[in-house]
């Protein structure tokens, strides 16, 4: 779902009523989809389109803040704002990245960890189980991937969650497209 009227209407419907866990997860999914769309649209969007989306996003934020107790200095709120900056600058960096920056990991363990995160696994325990190795072996690979700008990590309660960075998302998409277009014999 793109950041069209349909998206904004669905998001407004969710924030207009109390946000239980299910509704919050649906809103999170909608926002993730909107971020993906924004990344796709930014390189070619014209001024009027960007202005329209900005007005809609501000209206949604105002509605959310008027209907729910939002502490703008809470770590979660601030983390969301930082995550938005990471996405914005990450996609801009990916669009201008040279070949050295925008390549998949060559190390076998790092590549397996990257693939596990690209396939939706988010915490180190699930990733280590998928890769078939220990947490002690996974942690350096996760750190290297974060340092390389392919993964980002953030806290969700007591959990540390890993996800693809904007550059990591673009590389995963390129890799998936290459496999689809040029399957191995």
C-alpha cells in the first residue's frame, strides 16, 4: 500500500481510537509500507507530491498526538525520530553509494546472518538458530553488518531487534531480483 489516500485513511482510522497491541502492530506495518514507498518515490517525486505527503503526514501525527498520550522525550518516541532520519539519509546514501559501499557481505557467516534478517528474523536468538551457530558467533557478524551500514539495531523493550538498513534493503532487493532474473542452473 502506498502513501496514497487509501494509506492515510487506514492510518487515521487506526489512530482515531485506542491503540491496543493489534492496532499498534497494524499501524506499524502501514508505516513500514509508507517508508518503503517514500524511499521509492523520493528520487522522482516533484514538489507538489512531496508537499501533499508532508501535509498528510503532519495531519496524521497531529491526530495521533491529540488522541494518545505521547511523551516526545521518551526513548521510544526519540528512537522513532532517529529511525526516520536513518531511513531518510540511508536511502539518500544508497542512491549515491559507490560500488564499494553497496555490496553484499562476502564472509559466509555474515552473508547467512544478512539473509536471515532479510527474511524477517529480527533477534539474535532467532538468527543464530536459523544460521545454525551460537550467539557468541553471531554477535560479531551482527556488529560488522551494522558497522558496514547493512543492518540497524534498536531496542524494543528488553529485546534488541535487527533490521535491514536502507542500503541493506536495496541490496537485498537487488539480490532477489538478480536471482529471479538469472536463476542458477
